[in-house]
């Protein structure tokens, strides 16, 4: 089983998230994508952050009718900050050889990996799929970053796949640009504006019922 791992604060999960991961699943030949909310994201402030359990419930409700998508509370079960390298290790322990994992990262997160815990070990643990939104860009910025911050020796194969003799591949996947953000949604709620069409109906109802982001 080829499984994508897609983590985030999901504060809240929105239709942009869902559209992009459906695109990646189809275009990167993944059997399933596992979404996992962060309990204590180490690189984002906790200001206006809904509880981990509320964010988990919204993600579960958002994907419950989508085939090939799962939700995990793996980071909610651990104490302390949610570090990606620890999560990868835990997923591998749970699934063993039954799954071939691929880490899904937005391009902003990918370029931020030098600040992550044991970042270089991530690329020695599993393939990475970088989701580049909008029009296709050249590979030069990615090639330069990989050479400087990931490891020497990566080579561009085909149009969008960087391969290495000892480390796992890094694939650049151009995904549709969808101008929806969690910040935008929270700001609209705070201003009393509608979020209809920006989030799944389940999420919109959940936010209203729980009176979140006011």
C-alpha cells in the first residue's frame, strides 16, 4: 500500500486542503492519504488555535464521505510538540511493511525544513512529495535548495523527480492553485462573514455549533 502522510494544524480544515490532496492522490498513484492534525505544532503560534480534539473532529467529518482517505490521532496521543520525524517513525512502527509511506509537504513547509528537528533524517526515511501550487515553475529553485539544505548528490530525473543513490526521492507535484486559507476563514468568522463554500458543510456546522474562532 502506498500511503501519503499529510499533517497540519487544520485550523480549520477547508476545501482547499481537500481539493489538493484528492489531486495528489490521483496524480501520484497513492492508494490512500492519512491526515493527522498536530497537537502542539512547533512552528506555529497557538493563538486562536482550536482544541486538538475539535480539529480532529472537523478533519474526520470533512473526509468521511471521500474514498481513500483516513484520519489519525497519532500526534494527539503523544506528549509535547509534534515533530514530523517522530510521527514518521511511529507510523512505520504501527504499519510495519504493509505500507510504503510518502510525506506530503506544501512548498512553504518544504523550504522551511532546515528549521525542523532532524530534518535531514526525514529524507532518509521516506519519499517526499512537495505540493507546488499554481502555474508550473522551473526546477532550479528546488534543485538549489535540495543541494544546499537536504544533501549533495540529488539528480533531476524526468521533469519533476529528484533521485539520490542513498536517500529517498523528492517529487515536485504541481497542484491547482486554490485561494483558500485557514487564516482567511478564521478572519471571516471573526468579522461575521459567511464561510459557506470555503469549508465542507460538516465543518461549517461544527464551527457554528461550537462557536469557534470568534
